[in-house]
């Protein structure tokens, strides 16, 4: 997936913004207790701790820390795997955002995480467009 094409400064910045958006999204999910209303979140949280809220927080801290590592050790340093990590996060966060919007629509109202979902969709779309543009031969 690398094509030998590195990421430009705007895409590297967008990646950092995407990880920050995920941090905000995780905070929203925790504050509005996604783990109480979404069985998969409860299941994963229970794998980490018998205290579901604590397990959810730990899993989400892990996700954000992994995202920060991807940014600091791969994307910012222009590592040869940077584009692959960027595409992984682009797809993950786009799907995450769209999933929350769909769940809110099905529920017919607020669903934990839907407030920050548009941010995930917008930043991941911007990053994906930049990665696509940079991957084209000149």
C-alpha cells in the first residue's frame, strides 16, 4: 500500500487531528455510558475489568495511546509504514462515525458517541482524500 509515496504535512496534521477527535469521541462515549446501552462495548469492557466502566475507560485509553504511537512513531516520522497506518485509522474512524450515526437514527434519538461522530467522518474523509491524491502518479 505504500507505493513509495510519503504523506504530506497536511495529511500528517490531519492524522493527528483524527486521533484527537477519537480521544474526544471516547470521552463522549464514556460520559454518556455507551457501555450501558451497547452490548459489544459492554462485552469488550468486561474482558478487561469486572468494573465495566473501568474496563471501558481502559480499552479507550489503549485505543488513543495506540493512535498517539502511530502518529509519533510512524506518521510524524515519515516511517515507510505511515500510509498503511493512516489508511487503517481512516477506515476505522470513518466506519466508527458512520456506525454511530446509523445507531442514533435507528434508535430515533441520541446515541452515545453521535455528537462527535461527524468530526470523525469529516476528518477521516479529509485524510482519505489527501492520501488518495498523494498516491496518484504525477
